[in-house]
C-alpha cells in the first residue's frame, strides 16, 4: 500500500466501493459484471474490485489498490483486478475533477448506441448532469488496454458520461455517493427516453431548461438524501451488513 495512505482511510473507501457496488446491484442497475472505482487521496492510485468477485456480496477484501498504470500495489493474495481497469485509470488520469467511476452494461441506455436517428439526451430534470452531451465511443470491444482506455477517455472529453457502442456506459462523478445517485438518474433518464419514444417523438430538455435546473439544484444535499435512502433499503434487505452502517452514514462533502 502507498506510504501516504492510512489504513483507516483506505478501509473507509473500500467499504464505500463495496457498498456502492452492492447497492447498485440491489437496485437492479449494476448487473453481474459492472464495476465501481474510487481515487484514493494520494491522487495516484485507485480501488477496484477483483475480476470474479460477486457484485452481489462484494467485500472490502475483494478490492485491489492499483496505480494509474494498472500495477497492483495491494490487495487479495490471489486473483487480479477487473479486465477493464483501464477505463478507470485513464479517466482518473485525464480528469482532475473526477474521483469515482462506474462502468456497467445498462440494457436500455445501450439500445441508443445500436439505433439510427435517436440519441440519448437529457429528458428528465436530473439529467441536467449530462446536458453537455452523452457521446458514444464507436468501438464495441472491451476497454482492456491503455490505448483503448485513452481513446475512450478522449471520447468522454469533459462530459460526465460516455456510451460504449453495443457494450455499455461509463459514468464519472466527484465521489461515491454522487456516483451512485448519478447512476440511478442515468437509468431513469434512458428509460424515460425509451418510453417516450413509444408514445411519440421525444422532446429532450433544452439547454435553457437544463441550465436553469442546474443553477437552482443543490447537488450535495440531493446526493446525501438519496444515499441515505438507498443505504436504508440496503440495510433493510440485508444487502449491506449492519456493521458498515456507521462508516457509510451520509455527510455533505461535495
Ligand atoms: Zn464492459
């Protein structure tokens, strides 16, 4: 483990990543092979889960610390990090404002990478987060090399999400609770666009509408509220162990 990181700090982040993974799975969003990462306070390393650990009961012990070149610095004595760790490392290298990354394979949002004439756009007010656009990376293969990670990160640019053609999505946020909330809204928005296309021609939010919403929206308070809600559901269903509750109690820090 890097010398600059304390055990208690790393342990707290490990519990957050494991909890976010379990909560997103608990809500039917993450699925069997999505993954969540967080940048550690040394800014040069991140936490990412092992390749084959179950997303349903991921534990802090299943997480590796890797540097931005994907080298393992600490973690389980057996196994290896997920295949597409380059998604996380290259985004964190390029984007100083990002500390948490989700890659997953949402069914509905990915439909929009496989169709002509309709693109995923902000439909619901919380999708203001993606008002600058949701680009689609044109390559459908796994992002499992540095070069592919760099190319995908160029497609992401300064946006807050990128679709991977016929594959999935990458969402970027400032911390783990905010990432969880963004993932929930990203799925809601994709479903809204899909459903509205069944009824008529979708009318995305205008730049003026998203700007007005963003100007009046308290993102930190909203993230705390929803983190508390999903955490409570996770504790109730047993998806989250009770002993994690205190570490995960929401605080405003965005
Ligand atoms: Zn993938």
